[in-house]
C-alpha cells in the first residue's frame, strides 16, 4: 500500500510523467494555492493542465531564446489551430479580465501575440540513427510556439488549462531529445571539434530516445504478453484498439487482454469515438462542434468540474449555471429553455456530469433528455466519475465525454480523453460533420501506447474499486464524527440507479467526498493523519485524497460554498489496496479527530 509521499514528489513515486504530485498536509495545499516558495520550490511536477511539466518548460525556454523578443513569453501547442485559438483567446479575454487582474497588464496590440512554427526532425542520417522514433513518424513533428508579452502569461495559461490542448510531456521529451541529438551531430561534424576529439576530448554520449516498447519480447500486438507496452510503430493500431475498447467492439483476440463493456447502443462503432489529448480537451471539442452547428448559450446543470464551466462561459456566447443540479434547478432549467425557445434563440446544449465532481450528484438523465428534445438542445454528459463500466449515460445523451486519465488508465502516468457520439440521436449526422470540421487528433503516439496498455484490465479494476469504495463510504457514513458523505449510493441514488448497468460488477465508482461535524479543524486532523497518497487527480489504482475545494476553488470559496462545496471538504478516490488495510487506515484517520464539536 502506497503511504504518504514527501511534499512535492510525484505521485505515484518514481513514475515518469506522473499526473499527480504529493501535497501531504492540509497546509501544503493552502500554501501551494498562495504560491508559497516552501511548497513551489519543492514541486517536481503536478497535474499537467495546472503545472506545466518541467520538460515542457525546458523546451519552451529553448524556443524563447531562439525566437522571442525581449519581454516575450512562450506557450507551446501541437497544432496551428490550437495556437491560433490561444492567440484569439488572449486578445478576447485581455479586456474582459483586465480590471480583476493582479498585477494588471497592458492590452495587447495587433501583432503582439504571434505564432512561430517549428519543425523537429533529425538533421542527417546519423541523427536519425540515434532516434528510435524516426522509423515511426511519417513526417517531421511540428510544434507551434505562441509568443506574447510576458505580463499576459496568466491568460495564455488559462487557455492551456481550460482546453487541455497544450503539448504532451512525452512529445516535449521527444523534441528535447532530437534537439540534443542534432546539436551533438553538428558538434561532431565541426573540424574544430574533430581535432579536439583526437586530442582526447570526450563528448557527452547521446542515447537514442526509447520508445514505449523498447523492452518488448514480441514483435506484434497480438504476440504481446499481458500488461506490456508495444513498440511506438504500433501507435495508430493502439488508437484503433482504444476506440474499439470504448465502443465495446474489441475482437475476440483483443479481449484476451481484458474484458470490454457492452455499451448497449444500437449502431455504435469505433467511428463514433474520438480520442483527445486530455479529458478537458474532450469537453472543449464537444462544445466547439456544437458551436460549429449553430451559436447559442449552453446550460451547465449541476456543480461541475471547474474548467467545464470556464469553457462554456469563455468560448462562445456564454452559459447559465444551475449549480445545485436538483430540486428547483429543474424548474429553472425548464424556464430558461422555454424563454430562449420563445425568443427564437434556443439553448445550444445542456452539459452535466454523472455523477458530479465533487458532490457526487447524479442528474435525472431521462428528464434532461425529454427537456433537450422538446427544445432542440443537445445533451452532453461527462461520465468520468461514473465510468462507462458502471453507468449507461450514452443511451440518454447525444454526446458523452470522459477523462481517460482517470480510472480508464488508473496508473496515473498518461493523459487522455474521449468523445462518443450516440448514433441513435437525431443530431448524430450533424455532430459528425461538425466534428470533422473542428476536431484534431492531438494524442501523441507514445501517450496512446501507455493508455492502451493501462486500460487492458480496466473492467477488472473498476469492479474491485467499486467494492473497496463502498466499504470505505459505509465506514465513514456510520461515524459520529462525519457530518455527510457524498457518494452516489447516498446522494440522488434514484437517479444513479436508473442509469446503473445491470451487471454483477457494476457499482458506484471510486470517488466520495466527506464533510465533518468538527468542520475545518476535524478535516485537517483527518487529512493530515491519512497514510495514503495525497494530491490532485482521481480514479487512480491507489487511494488518493485531496482537500478538493482548496485546490479547485481557492479564490472563490464563498461562491463554491453556496452550492454545498465547502472549503473543508475532503475528496477521496479509493484504490485497489487490500480492503482490510484500507479500513484500518481510514479508521485511524477518524480516530485522530478530536471529540470537540464544531463551534
């Protein structure tokens, strides 16, 4: 069982490209949000949309030195379209956010935000021989560097965070390797260097970039032993496998590596599945495709993950936020839909999470489906928390999005997302055309390979995590020190059960949130005493906890509290550890809470 990891170290420990970072004490999280050096100086990494990986920072610095003018800062993207959207976002948001910005900034003038296209490839045959990827890639890797006045960095970072479309750390690692290989080859070719070498100068050895499958014993995917990576040359095939796994269309041979979900939607095929670089990228592209069909406001129904609402508000005409996601919010939703229909400006889409993060509320999908149909709106459901192993959201939605970074991967070492279009919905043909116009496959080849490998035992892991999380939730629920446990079995259970899969292994997922009778003091004592990994993310194979509201809403705590997302909430993603050990660990943390009542 993974225990506490020292502050700032990656989670899980000793993992390249880990997507979490250790914040083991409550005050570590608070000080991280405050920007305290004692925390920031120890950060080896972080969640990739919030913390730009150090290898990406290093590559960005190289390009800044090469192309930037004084006082310009860079941000790197994998496509020209992403770069152009970032530039447009900076110009659009600069005047809107200037009054609230600290420190303030000067509005950018035309031409001050610019894009540099940079091709990365071996410069000669010797360099190519040192690049194991040269036989995989059909053409040079091209990255796009957005350069802007450095006081506008916060705006560029917002675009990076909201859309999830920045370059992958593995892509940056590849680019840095090629940069070093080329520099070494140029150095080797210079007469001065060769003379120095004859006098005994020893150059730094340059090793070839190691593809994800460098240690394979077999040559093809079907010959792989369970749980091992394949060579990077199979990346396209692995993306196809991922789409088939998500669509429930694996071949018999492929199912030898792990069972699949029968999605139960007539006509669903891998062609209805789109892979994205991150989960938020899936939300972003789904929204962009809808806007491609027609302009219109959307409704965010329920308290969603923070960046979903930001996407709906900042990209397009805006959005309504119905943050309670139950009770009177259904009445208000009907009023909004009817008002816009009568005005000839119908609502574009209803976005909801099933269940929601972090309150684990499940929307009444049949009711939302009926409202969407009546008013010509699309219904977009984020099934990340429930996962398609446990719930059937697709039968009710036009579009289902998910973060594959979470339980689908489980290993916390790769980012990814998916969009699935419901082939039975009336909007499917139009949505497919819109996706063709806006969507780009930005998943880097090595990320696809890791994601495919990690997800082979997805179904088995989810079943075990369901049982573990249920046991932990019931333990916490029965404690006199606990005020409330947010968990799908306890929170809007009737809505969850009507979309729960009728299989023996289906359950309520890994996630729960807990609030304590003793308020923040009790939450601190509980959190600090938990002997598990603690940091951002969820759906990991190991138990992971965080003071979610502190990390996600530190600058808007009072606003979040209006919707029941209290500052002293502790979010827990339960993992695969032996159940007896989990129960003992959580009981020990409960015992650490003093008996004093909240005053």
